[in-house]
C-alpha cells in the first residue's frame, strides 16, 4: 500500500482514475465543518457552486449553508464548524464550498472516499489503512487548498497552497504504517515537527489570519484540536455520512421484464441431487438484509465434477438480473481470460463469496459496494456446502474478498497473488488471481499485464487441478 498526498481538484481526478482510497482535507472550513456536523448526527451534501445549492436543497429537503457572516436564525449553518454544535440530529445541510466541496463532489466517483482533518486524523487514518489493505488499494490524501481573496483568476489558478491542509494531511498519513511517496514523507515529517506549534501556525497562516481578522478565532481554535473526534465521514454518492451509518438502500427499480431475462442454468440435470437441493434452499435465503434488495440469488454454476473452482466477490447488476455469476463486463473479461488460457467455462465451477448483490443507491442508481463482514459471515455456509459437495482440488480466488475468506485475512494481492497455499481448510490447493473488475480499471500496459497475469494464474490453476492426485499408500502385509 502506497500513501500519497495530492493537491486540489486535479489531484482528486488522478486519484479517482487510479481507484485509490481518497481523503479530502480542507482544515479550516469544509472538512472540520463536516466532521463536527456528523458528530451531531447531521448529513452533509457537498456542493461546489452556490447556484446549484437551491435545486439540491429542494430535492433533499435540506438547509443550505451561507457565508459565515450571513448566518441568522433562519440560516444557521455555514462553513464554521461551530455552527453545527446545536444542530438537530437528522438535519440535512447542503454545504457550499468551492474547494473542499468541489473535491468531495469529484471524489464521490471513487468507491472509498472520506473527509478528514486534524479533528479526526487518527480515526480516519486507522479506517482507511484497513480499507486500503482489504481492497488492495493505495491511499491519496488531498489537500484542498484555499481561495485567494485578492485576485480573480479562474478555477484552480485561484488556489493557494494551504499549510493547514498540508499539516492535517501529515497528521493522517503519519498514523498509517505504509510506504510513502516523497511528497507524503515530507508532509508527514512536516506535521511531526510542527505538532507543538499548531496553535501558532494555524493562527498565522493566510486563512487563519483572515478568519481571526473577521472575528472567527473560535473556529480556528476548534479546528486545531488534534484527534478530538472519532468520526469517519464517508462520501457515499452525493451525501457525506458517518461510515458506520446504515446504508440507505432502496429497492432496486422494479423491472418486471427482468424475470423473463433469467437464463436457466444449463446442465442442471447433470448436477447431483444434493447440489440441486442446496440450490433450492439457497434461492429462498433470508439470512441477511441483501435478501430484501436482490432480484435473484446467484448460486453459482458450472461443472459439479470439476476439480477447479473459481470464487469471486459477489453478483453485480447483470448477475443480479440474470441469476448467473460473472455475466457482466467483468464476466466477459473472465470468459476472455479463460478462453486464452484454453479453458472452457463449462469445465470449471464458478461461485462467489456473496450470493446476493451488495449495492448502495446513489443518485437513484444502484451501485455495487464491497461485501460487509456480517454479510460474508451469513453467506459463508452456502459456499462451504458447495465446496463440500463439489470437492475441488484447486480453488482460484478471484480478487481480494475471496482470498480474505478462503486464504487468510488481510490478504495482500500485490504480494501474495500467484502463490500456492496448501493449508486452507477449503481445498488442498488455493491461489488468488486479480479480479477482472480491477483489470478493467487499468489502462494501456497495466491493463495488458494484469490481464496476462489472470490468464497465467488460470492456466496454472487448471494444470494443477488436472494433475493426478498422489496415489494413496497401498496397504500391504509386509
Ligand atoms: N464480480 C464477481 O466477483 N462475481 C460475479 O459474479 C460478477 C462480478
């Protein structure tokens, strides 16, 4: 895992393109306001431009933040974190912020995006370190910067380097044990060497001086408290909520035509009776909340007499619609890799850690999300029973979530993919390969080489599955 620091919206865009875990840091306004508001049970909706705020507020039934100087009883919320201390839990606020808000809007395109500052540096650091390790991702912390009040340059040209953002980025990065880019290393050292002078630095940096001149010294005093809160704000679609807040999942759009698109699983007549019975039972599963939002249980399919089982993460949109594993974009790439490796899809068994789609509704659309630990736990017996019936000699875990379950927790795809593990309770030979969805996010040479690695791993796994098992020792009299 590599930790980096980047700057402004351009930095967010690069991090989003790489699929990093991203944290937006805007210390003296946006981030501290978000963290403080979430501590009071407020939901924040970031908005880069004031002219869009009315429409969002109407849609979300939310308040709109106003400039600090314009707050009154009707409009109590602003970029001042202190303006949230008396907020009623459950309130929604559209937080207008041209820097932090703009960065947060952009970061919402990535699966793991958070908001951090000095107030919650340790909490956010611990959480993103886990998320990055579990998902085999790098981390980019974004210093949002401050607008210069003194000239009228357009867009990012207006942005000033803000040391308070740099220092809070250092506070977050310094709490993570990982490799750092040169920029991240300098940033971390800057925080370590400045800890004793934070009060002086934040009150004398450009924005700090301005806030104090305008009468907001209490805001600065609030923002410079290190690790004051344990809140981890997560950007989920267009809102920012505490990361452990329940997902606001709505039923997927009721599309009655979907029923007709379900493809019957071929060759089920060749399945052993106990596998058919297991499938019938699994199709009725109500063990976790995903039962409420799924269209179909995706039990798994393939040759039940195979010695090679592929295990992915869980169904996506197309799988949910059809009831079949790996039939969407990632599935097409898996088919291509199997064909290149000289393996027929029908010759292996294809299953998943989760049998139902894990998704979150954002902007009215269902978006895949990683499986939660409780969902994996509830679903595990189905996979275990499948494995017990099929008895593969080789399991190839497709992606880190499967490897975390089948091989070991905190599996590191970059270091451990392609290695054989022979001590798994699930099968005598287990290995992990890159997930095709990950490969689809790569470009150019990285795409070619990661696809080749999947093909190579499939080939190796297939070869091992077709090897003769070692002969059982013969019982002889002498
Ligand atoms: N991704 C998976 O991990 N499994 C599927 O079935 C489809 C996409």
